[in-house]
């Protein structure tokens, strides 16, 4: 149910949503999404924008007393025409995209005296764009709707329709004309009289007002005010989000940082060519030739360009970027690990993989963070290594747990080297992170602690923080003692902790209907508040937590909604509601947990104080819960390129390992386990 919603005007669509349109159009798009300059000939608008084909005629801005439409009284006047082709026209070359639909609308009036008594053919006004491509010009193509009308002199008449520019070859220019051209396509008789126009709009078709609430606090203001000035409140987005006006309106309004959900992962960088290497080239690395796979920057740049454009035009509302991720066992094609990038051949040797790793990190770092990079200065941090610790035991993830990195190295050398190369090549202001899930589970936490120490102590490395992913559950794990224990432990080693992929899986009661929604949302809101309060209290005690990033914006697009063929973190059958904004882009109680928790119905319970024994006793049974995720070998299906890679997120490949859970469960006092299970059932 939407209540009291002030709707936001569309103001970002063209720039943010098309990514490649460029800064110019983005700037135009901020005040409105109208691509036309000087649409009303109002004071302050640049009338020269209309001069492209005025020839020897004169164009002036005029003002009347009666509104022409809405409350607009201003209009343009073209007079002194000596050719039928002299008209109002505007160059939109850099603003329009091929084969895209643009809605147009404008008003024209013929001068009552000049056109009095003229035959219909000489009172015909039309929208007549022309496009030059590969040196040849095509006229009057691509418009539908009211393209051409016979006007009654002295009467304002509206034109509306759709313009779909299209061309083949190299486009040189696209010009829109509002033309009264007499007969025979301008070459016959014509009045060449004075006429007037105003109110021209040209907008990406389908644009509409966004539905987001404008009368709620902005998280990017409320959270830093509450918790600390430099605090990052972020979200992940994928390229398909760029096309969603409402999602992007929420992103730009509420978040001061984004993580690219997929586009900077190795599989995306290799063009989703998962089955075979997309082609190679030879580069020099440390003076020696190295054959490397071709990189495809296009997907990552689509999002980065949109954010770049936003930042250029909103210097006071910068959105920073988290790089994610350089080294990961998942979403990395198998051929990357093999001799000659060929899965029919054996694994490459360690020396070869070290050189590949160095090249990959160097190239990514220089391309995206180097002094000469367009994106220099945008990245605040980068997940250098993701999920390299075992789920079942306090040790590194090995080859049996799906790590081809481990299969090649049989040691943590690739992790150490990744942090060495990142330190060497990444711009110094970009913080370097290790990132993992189930990071609150005691056994896994101990493994992560070891990893952080190993990286920190190794020569030539830099590690600036630990990314606690935070894929949590609304009514179950973790409890806040477990969370706090983990945060303290990591901060003690690497100095800084960030929550990097926060979402909450629904309780078993939630079925997506109105009936269960209210209760689930309320419980979830309190859970988010509990977490946020814990983060605040940890900061007060000196634990340096500097970021909470949500894994997605609106519930319906969360990765948790989708079925995962090997189990996954959600079964795809149960509806999920893991984020701060609902399916209709409206704020949920979870939003208020951050924006103003006094709006939540019931205050959350006090944050439990940590005690050594308590934390051990609490976290052990959690391992034996059937929520613990582990990893198995990917099927060929999963490693295949998704049809729409930016839409279709490849999921982490988790399964419950019954054997591991069973063994651990057996080791735990049965009574504790039973009582916790009962408690959990009650909670749900
Ligand atoms: C992990 C990864 C993310 C993403 C999520 C699920 O946590 O780090 O990149 O794949 O799983 O969407």
C-alpha cells in the first residue's frame, strides 16, 4: 500500500540509464529528461540551439499573455525566411541512440496574416528529422504519430508522436526540424511565412515519473549524521538496474556508494566466455612476453560511466565504488587455470599462474584506478580475494571445495600474491579487502582470522580491511553476539571492518502475501535495527566499522528470489523480501531501521554483551544448523554464459553438507542443540 507518497519527477533517466550517452545528455537530463534545449524559448534558455537550419531567417524568443499550454507563454518566432527549408531545427547528434524510441511533443502556430488563404499544402507543418551517416543524408524518417498536420493560421496546434532514429554505417549527425516547407518537399511553391513554436520535448519513450518516496529521509544523509561523517551506506547494482528509473532514483537518492554486483568479476571481464577462452593477445610483463586472455571492459564501464556522469554533475553527492572481486573460486572460468587456457590440458603451473595473476591485477588496477584512468578516484576499495576459507573447518578452502586456485597452488600463495600485486598496482587510496560469508560462524571465523594474519604478515602485502558479507537471516543466524565477536576479531587484526553484502533471508512464515507481509516486515525491521545498533555500539567501543552495503535495492530483484540449481542460499520457491525497499520501490520498516528507528513499532531487544564463554557456546550450534552453506563443484550448466549476464546473476554454489553438519552436531552436547532448535522454531 502506498501512502502519502510524493512522486519524484524523472530527472536522471537519460543520463544514468543509458550509460553510454555521455556527460552532455546526462547534464540535460538532470533538470528534466527532455533532450531538447531551449524547449520553451523562455528567458535564460539558449535560443542558438534552434539555429542549425535557420539560414538567412531570424529566430527570436517572444512572450505573450495567454498560456499556449500549461502556464507557458513564451515561444519562438522564425521570420524573414527566403527558403522553404529555413526552419526551427536542433542538433541532437550526441543525445540519441540508434533504434531507440523517443517520445516527442511540441506546439506550432502559423502566422495568421502570412498564411491567410494559403492552400493546405502550403500550411502543412511537419517534424522532419534528418540523419547523415557514411556521408549520405536521409530525410523525414523514423517519426510516427502526428508527424505532419495542415494548420489553421493563428491557432496553436500540438504534435505528439514517437521518433526512432535509425541508420546504417557511421552516424555523423542527427538533426530535428520543425518545418513548414511548402510543396514538393520544399522545392515547389511556398509561403515562406512567419511561424511560431514552443514546448518541444524529446524524451526516451517509456519515461515516466518515478514512484519513489521523496518525503522520507535520505539514507546517505541520515546514516552518516547518526553514525559518523565518512560512513559508507552502499548498495550493489547490476547493469540491468541502470535501465530501471525507479531503482536508479533510489540508488542516487539514498546511497553514497555502489558495488558492481557482477560486472567486475573475472567471468564478466572475460566476456562471459566461460566455456572457452575468448581469444588471446601477447603482452609484456616485467620485460617478458605473456599470452593473456582478451578482457572485455564494456560491462563494467556501463555502470561506471553512469556513476561517473552522476558524479560529474553532482559533485556534492558523489557515489563511490567498491571493486568486486579479483580472486574468487566462483564466477571465474575454468580455462583460466589451465595450460594454454585450454581445459583439455592440465592445470597451469604455479609460476605461470603467478604471472597471469600479476597481469590480471595489474591490468584491472591500472585500467580502473590508474592516474590516467577515467575512473581514477572513484574507487574507495576493492575485494581482492573473496571466499577463500572453508565452511566446514578453520582452514583455507581447498580443491575439494571447488577452489581451482587451491588445486593449482596447494597453498595460500595465490592469496598472498594477490594482496602483493594489489598493493603494488592499485592506486594507494583504494583500500584492499578480504571478503567472506558465514563470517560470524566460529570455526570459519578462526579460519578467516588466520588468513588475515597470514596476509598481513607476508612481505609486500597490504590489507586494509575485512568484508563481512552479511547474508543473514531475519529470524535466525547470526545473533548479535556472534556478529560482534567476529567484527571485533577482524578489526583487531586488520584495523577495519565493512559489512559488504547485507540482506536478510525471510523466515519460513513468509509467503509473499499481504497476510504474512506486515509481520515479516516488522520483524525484519527490528532485526535490521538490531544489527545497526550493534554496529553503532561497536564503533563506540572503538571497533572500526566503516560501511554497511546492502546486496541490492528492491526486494523483487534480489538474488535470493531465484532458484539455485545446486541448493543456493534460497530455494527460489519461497518469496523473499531481503532489502530496504519493497517490490513497489517503497520504503519498508527495514529502511526505517537506518533512517529513523523511532518509526519502528517495537524497539529491538538490547544488544547482548559479549562474553567469551557465551560467544563460543552460541556460535558452535549454529554450524550444525542446516543453514550453513558449503560449496560443491559447479555443473557445466552453471558455468555457461547467462543469456543476459548483467541480469542473470550467477549464484554462489552452496549446498548443505549433511555429513559435515552431522559430524559437528555429534560433537556438540545434544541438549544445547535441541534447546536451540526449539528456540529457533519458536522464533519463526
Ligand atoms: C557472494 C559474492 C557476491 C554475490 C553474492 C550473491 O557473496 O561475493 O558477489 O555473488 O554472493 O549474489
